[in-house]
């Protein structure tokens, strides 16, 4: 889980993952655009590969057909992951939630229990928690927690954060318990969630393969294998298109992009700040080498 979130180079690991997810969104949308049938006779190259058009076209079709089959799912996975990134999720989405009054009521669960700071004092020093883990779990059960329980220990005398883990977020209960007395400091259920946190929670259930139980896990596994396939066939397609004997990019083509494509690209660069920054960086490098090394 730590590696998946960018560990051990936080926060830069999260930035790299967000940058990769942003470009994956671009690659998915541009892949759909390139796959879209144009002046083709029949379904060859659309729903099944062309077998008599050479190996490059064959591998291109194998890549595109699998890609179009999972394009919507891939976008759903990427979008549902973005709220957990450091920049887009923490800054962009966080700002939108604060501006619209849509903040998650369980933000305390991810901040080490800093929502409540009350501590019992004995001779001027915080008293150690007298309750055992089993006793805290009993208090959580009494407050409505069911099934498997995820418990985050107290930080520097703060409260314990408790969540009962269920396949669907609307069945979950989120709690904060006083580590010394077991008193319920906060209790949050699905009806307490605004619209944006609800959307984020449901997206995570699907992303992690919880929502539909074992079938969801099987589907996610097939989807992961499809991503491996797309990566492999994408590399093969690039390798076959490269200039003979070299590893440089394919020759540039003078293509007039439709206005809708340009507008979509600009909108994505604005909506995904790391994507926009990377596009500017790539354009700067391309411009510099184009002037310093003409013909490259």
C-alpha cells in the first residue's frame, strides 16, 4: 500500500504518481481518438486485428482493440485515484471542497487524530491510556462498528480513529474514541457525507476491488493484466515505428489538429496542474534543442 501511494520518497513519490496518472488520462483519451473509425470498410482494425496489413498494423490493432475495451474503466480508475494524490487531491480538490462546503467529515482519520486535543492531566502530565486494544474495540462495537475494524493508534495522547471496513462505503461507521475512557468523540455515518466525499468514497471502493466482492477482485485482476498488455504492445508499436536502426522518435508529421482536440488539451492542462507543468517543460526542451541543434 505504501509503494502504491508513493513511499518511500514522499511527497515526491506522490507527485510522480500523479504525473503518471495525468499522462495516463491523456494517453487514454488520445488512444480513443486514434482508434476512432475513419473511412474504414468493415470492422477490421476496429473490433478485430487486420491480419494482412503487416506486423506494425497488426500490433497496433491488438493494442487499440484491447485499449478501447478498457478505456472507460481505465479513466474511472485514474479519476478515482486522483483524490488521494498530494497536489491534486490535497490542494486542488481540497480547495474546491472548502469553497463549496463539501469537506469530508472523516478528514480526522487521515491526520493522525488531530481533530480533538483534549487530554486528561495528572500532576501536569498527560495520563497514559488505561484501555487495552480489546477494550477499545468493545467500545467501538457498542458505538455501532460491525465486521472488520481498522484502528489507527493515538498520536501523542490524541484519540483513536476507528473505521469498520465494508465493501460499500455507505455501510461504514467512522469513530474517534478517547484512548483513556473509550468515550465516543466523533461518530460519522454515510448520511453525514456531502456529495463530493461520497463520490470519492465510492470510487475508492471500486478502485480497490471491494464494491462487488470477489467478482470485483477478479475483474480488477483482468484489468491489471490488460494494462500490462497495453504497455507491452505499446512498446512494440513504438519499436516498429522508430527510424530504421535508431531509437529516436518517428519523423514529425504536419498534422492540423481539430479545435476540439486543442481545447481539450488546454482544459486538461488547466485541470491537472502537474500535467500542464510537464507540457511546458517538454515544450521548452523541444524548443531549446530545436534551436540549438537544428534538424533534431
